[in-house]
């Protein structure tokens, strides 16, 4: 037998083991042994389908063999072939003899290290006849194959009666997905120790994002972060200049990131963790490539002590923590290579947040060289909350128009990847085009789409409802629940639990959500959740199932619950928890409880949505009692977003109180004003802010309404030359149609120079240089008043970026590697006077002949030889000195 054949045999055995895990039944897996594939094949009726299944599994085996081959060639080239064959055979024998009996081997969070240890525990040692190097090869191959087994079993559609049909229909797409997953795993070598295993585990467990509604199968809802991640924007204070988060990360070792629900805070931390584990950050963050990530979700510690460094592996790596060298985490933090990613200060009750702050202060004092990134909703912690520990503050922004379009494209790309025919793909294309058209014309949809979670919801509902979309946030959640709790299973012909219809599901989930909110918890132990279901089921005799069966059904079928760690459950996103809790509160007529807790940030969205769920009498009582308190006027204003009906005196009282709160004191207040509807335009128009912050917040409130009627009010601030005000005017661009905003607002500014850097964009006005949002990088129709452009150290810039500048007078291109040609420069033949081309791979400098009015050409020394043929009277040619 050759090494090549032995590798394929090992790949085949690994695929068989993966099939056992895929079956999801430890009894069957143990009984059938290596014949698990035969059990699966036996469920197929036709010989053709059986052959197709065998070919697919052979392709899986080949993918494994191709991944293993470089390990042998690179690490064990000097090992005699017979010893390599012996090691390969020993690994195959180990898998063949493995009896997968332990229930925890079938858990959703199973990792390769745990599988490796379980197999070794139950299979007699296969290394007694191997040399030391042969044993090293055996150990390496066994660990690596365990990782492949996990990824293959997870990459297959969730096993069900319909799973084989789906597997054969999507065989090519599933195979490509498995290959891609295996390719993303770091390559193991013989020197790899605990750190390698940990990095691989982080990459495997966190390199995905839930693309809501992408398909009806659990496996394909998990989309690689490397594909799905949308770069977020943030400002260093609420009203400061906006830049990409990746650029801002590069400037600090301690960051406090605040953002509203659904903006992608957790996804951002996952992205940092995966990039750190794989060491493949973008160039701006190259010094982060040597880091080791530790992800700490605070929701896991709602009812227990905050973790010490030794417990940082509890979330990712609990199965390998026993192998961790003594004080390994502390050593990484002390050396400066550790990155502590702390998610969700707002997930802990108010009375524990000082404890979190003290815990963070102790960590930063003990490990001053380590990096820390902490996230929270804005209402839970003010910007200065961590200022005593030298944390820089970033406030996440909603996605702009360009980012929303990119998100919509990626969501539909995910959909196209599971299409079985060209007709299906064409239909997805039409859905994408239709949704983009609606987002361009319907302001309320654009506001919702700025949040990644809600944007994914819109994508899913637009397809599911055949292009009919809700008109507001309450309707959006309502129809999403209808899709998740009722239509998904009905359309797949999955039999429901007797008596458990959508109404019963909402009552049960709402009761659990409301209980969590009331008790300040983010998750709960499974037995306790089942007990709550049992209690409510006692009032639902029509449901013919136990609390445990209902729990399992809701976990597997609703898409709203998950088991993030063994033994505990939470809601897939807190937004759904708040919506369901608000409905339960009004169903219980708990107006007093809601008002009593309304000042707590964890209750703010519950209060807003409770108004939407309430009856007319409940709504009036709720808002009246909030006004009586005197400290909830701004929250009462926010509630107008969901108050479909309200008597005139009460609405007028809220409006009068709102007028006294102007100008807005913060971005949060500005967004509340914007959410209240069209009536605030008159209030904001009559507002006379004096400070830069107050003026910028007023502009932000106007822009967040996304109403065309706001444009002339915004335009009146173009006469204000203070830098902060001008920057806010540019930031507001993303809320409106490009051309409309340019014509109504930006054309009134005296701006004639723009500078494109690789991580920033600046424009020059009378007051100096302004930092402007990333939209300036990609907008094709920019200000026609621009006469001068500087592109300096820019990896993405090319001449097509300047399509919107018809009358350039000067252009500087300095270190722009994408500028390989001056083709198209003739478009400025009538206007361009000064041109600099330095450190760009240009080979056709002679195109400047098409610029008859060019007076000065400056080039770097490497381009000087090309100037010989273009010298002419009236053209000054200079050598660039940087």
C-alpha cells in the first residue's frame, strides 16, 4: 500500500466517524460501528441515489486526504515510508475501533480535543510498535483528523427524514462548503502545543455568524465570518468623526465599544477573536497578528462570580482547559499578547456593574500590557464609565446606505449558494433588486436596515412574503415570529406538537422572556426553563406534550432559543427577548411593574414595545404614569414610535415636554427625537442650539428621521463654520439619497479640496481639514465643487474613484498601487493644471499629452525616464522628493 492510498483510507475512516456523529444517536453510532454509512445509504430507495451518496462521501475523504498530505510531506519527510504507513494504519485502526457511546460526544459544542481524548480513552494504544517519530506522526494525525470529523459532521444538513434528499440535491455546494471550512483551519505541525489547539478551537467555534433566515436548515444558517462580516463604523465620541472600527482598533490597546441592540457588537468581538486566532488581521492591524484571544461573555456570569484569568477558557475551550499549562492565560496577558474580549456590560444587572468595573480595573492593573475590548449598550454605561482605566471610547454607528447595499448583497449571495437551479438563482436576483429599490424609496425601511440584525430580518421577510414588507418595527417582529413559529414548519411539512400552535408558543416564550427580564438574567439553566414551561402548560390542556418535549421543540424548531453552553439556554438575540417580554407584560396587565422599572436601561426597549403591545387603556395608563414620575419624559417621547393610537391631550403633553428637552443633549436623545415621527421636525426647526455638541446633535436628530422635509432645516446649518458642525453635516449624508443631499445641503458648503488616505478621508474648508465618513471613499457622485484631490498612501484608490469630479485643477497620486495606468485622465483635459505621480506602477505617463493645459508635472525618480517623450514648452517637470 502506498502513502497516497493510506491517506485516502484514513480520510474514508474519518468520514465514517463523522457520519456517526451526524446521525446524532449515540446508540446507533455505537452499534453500527464502521457501517454507519451503510445505515444512511440504506435509507435511500434508488441505486442511483446510493451511488451519488457514495461519491459524495468519497469526495469528503479525498478532501481530508489532501489536507493531511502536506503534514506528512513537510514534517515527516525523513521518516521511512514503512513507518509513515504504519502510523497512518494505526490512526485508521483507532477510528475504526472507536465506540461513540458518550452522550456529550453528540453535543453542539463538541470540540476536536474532547473527541481525541474520548477516542484514546476507549481504544487500546496503537503506538507500541511505532518509533518515537512514528508516534509523533500518529498523535498529530489523530488530533488533526478529529478536527476534520467535527467540521464534516457540522457541515452536513441537520439529520432528519428530509436530510438525505437535501444532501444529494445540494451535494456540490455542501462539498465546496466542507472544503472551505477545512481550508480555513490553521495547518498543524509537530511543534504545535496547547496554544495551537486553542487557536484552532477559537477559529472553529467563532468563525460563523447567524445570517437570519438564510435557509430553513440550521447548518446553512451559520455563515463564515470571513464572508458575512460587514465592517462597522464608529466615532471616538458620540458626535465625533466617523471611521471604520478596524482603523480605530489600531490606535488603542484598551477600547470601550458602545452600541445599540442589533448593531453587531458581539459579531465584532467574534471577528477580532477569529482574526487573532488565525493571525490574519488586515494590514492596518498587523501588530495584532501575534495575539491570543479570550472571549468573555458577561451574560454567562449573571448569577455567578466573574472569572479569573484561569477561567477565561470557560466559553471557548472548556474541553481542553485540563491540558492548559499552569498560569498560561496569565502569562499571555502579562506578555502583552493576550486580548480580553468582554461582551455585554448591559447583560448584567445594574447592581453588578460596579463589580464589573472593579474587575476590569484589577485586570488592567495586573496586566497593563494586555489588550482589552469591552462592549455595552449605551444606556448601561456612559462614555466615561471606564475612563479611569484609560479606555478609549468608540460609539458604533448604524450602517450607511453603501454598507446596507453590501449587506443585502451578501445575504442574497448566501441564498444563491443553496439554490439548486438557475431559475431559483434568478428569483433570488429579483428579490435582491426589489429590496434595494424599496430601501431607496421607503425611509422607514432604511432606518431599520441600518442595523445588521434588522437588515437580515428584512431580507428574510422580503423573500418569505414575496416582496411585501412591514411598515414599522413592531410589525417587523410580529411577522418574523409568524415566519419562525408557524410558517417554517408548515411549509416543510413538519408535524407540529399537538396543540402547540403559534399562540401557545408565543405565550410560553413570552413568559420565559419576561421572567428573565424581571430577574435581570440573560440566560437560564435548562431544568429551570423546563419547569417554567411545565407551569404554563398546566393552563394549556390542549398541548399534548411534556415541558421537556416542548422545550426541545422550541429549541430545535423556533430559531429563537439556543444552547450557547452546555446546560443553559438564552434567546438568539436580546431584541426578540425584549419584544416577547413586552407582550407578556401587557398580557399580564403589569402596567405598574413596567413603570416601576422603566428607569432601568435593561427595561427601556421593553417599555417602548410594551406601548406597542398594549390596549388603548393600558397605553394611556402606562404613558400617564410615566409622565407623573417626571424622570421619564424622554422615554415617553420614544414610546410614540410604537403608539399607534393615543388621545390628543396625552400626545400633546408628551410633545410639550419634548420641546423642553431641546436641543438634544446626546446622540441617544437625538435618536429618540427622530423615532417620534414627523411632528418633531417643527420642534427641531425652531430649536436654536448654541454649542457645537448641541448643534451637531440637532442635525443628527433631523438626519435620523430620514425625511426629505428635514433637508432644508439641515441646510440652514451650512453657514456654521465650526468643525464639529461641518463634520456632522457630512455624516448626515448617509441618511439620504446621494444626489438629493448634495443638491440640498453639501452644495452650499465652500469645499474644494479632498484628501483620500487608506484609512481616512478628509475635506478642506475655510475652518481647516474635516474628517468625513467612509461613504466618501466609494460615492461615485461627489461634490462638483471639488477642484483639488490628494490621494496619499492609499491601497484602494484608482482614477475611477474621481468620476464625480468633472473639473479637477490639481491631482496628487502618491503611493497608490492600484493606479497602474493613467487611462481616462483625458477627462480633465480642459481643467487639470498640476499633476503629481509618485510611487505608482504607472507605465503610460505619456498619456499626459492629452492634458493640453497641464502646467506642472511632478514625478518620482523611477518615472523620470518616461518624461523624455512628453517634454514641451509651457510644461514644468519636477522630481518628487516626498
